């Protein structure tokens, strides 16, 4: 049991070190959504190669303001690391109060 707790503690500490909250820079233009379920639905459309469903859903989200396109060089704050194996993070653009779920690979380098 203590070995299991040690492994769990290591994973938590590792995630905190690798993706500590702070300022990051967007390295790849990508989309994000305020709702994680909507973001994951868009990812599913990409996986399904359903470009029409993806574009309709993203366009609607962009119009409502619940989706965003991150631009290369944007400064963002890491608000939630999403879990070490999830592949997603929640980012807040500098100066904004909204937070968006996106791919972990969208950002690099803590400032």
C-alpha cells in the first residue's frame, strides 16, 4: 500500500514540476473552448475526419465567444494542467478572464 502511495505522490509532484502554473507562450496556432466537453467533441470530429461538423461547431463557438483561436506568440496563463495523461490544459489569455481548454502541445516554455 505504501508503494502505491509513493507512486501516486511521485505522479502528483512530477505533474506540478512539469506544468507549474505561470505564464507560457503559445507555440502553435490552435483552438480552445471554455467547456472541456465541447473541446473534446471538436477533437472527436477531427479524429472522425468530419471537417464539416468540426467547422460548424468551431464557428458557432467563435461567434458565441466560448471558443478561441490561440495565435503563435500569445502569452497565456496555465490555469489547470488537466491531469498528467490527459493531453489537455486550461489556459487563460493574458488580460482575459476567460479560460479555455486546448492541447497541451499548444504551449511551451514557462516565462
